[in-house]
C-alpha cells in the first residue's frame, strides 16, 4: 500500500473535523530524516577529529613540538576551546611542519574536540 492510498483511505473514513494534516506528517518525517543525517555528519566529524584518517597515517616530527605549539595545544585541550587551531597551524608551520593533513586539519572548520589528533600529537599523547 502506498502512502497516497493510505492517505485516501484514512481521509475518507474520518470525520472532517478529525482529518489528519498529511502535509505536516510528511514534513515531520522529512525533518526527522534531516535531523538524523545532520547528527550522523556531526558524529562522523567528531570521530575524524579524534582519530584522524586511518588510511593516511601521519608522521609527526618531534622538532615540531616547540614551546609555542605545546602551550597552544595544552591551553586548548585544558579549556576545551579550540578557536586557536589556526594559530597552532601557524606555530607548527613556523617549526617546519609541511604536512598538509596536519595544517589543513588545524585550519579547517572542525569541529575540534578534546582528543583532537593534532593536539594529541603535539602534546605527545598516544
């Protein structure tokens, strides 16, 4: 039975004052689907922020762990505020980092969360 057939059958059996607003039901269903997909994208972004790309492991040079980079990463990590990620990218680049995955991640829109793979690399976390 299609949605149109169901709509017709229910509409015919209900009193005019009790008829359902199928447009609202359809919109509600679409909103739920959009909400589900939006939530799925957010969760995927958070997973990628914490794990990075498992198919492109990154080699991190200890030379890039400057006092500035460590201080920035520690401050963001402790405060759970990652607005300074682009500044961390600049600090890493100044230290000689030329890895596009790292620099693009830092300069990207995020979301960035505690456990961010770049911050963890800078802080020497496993």
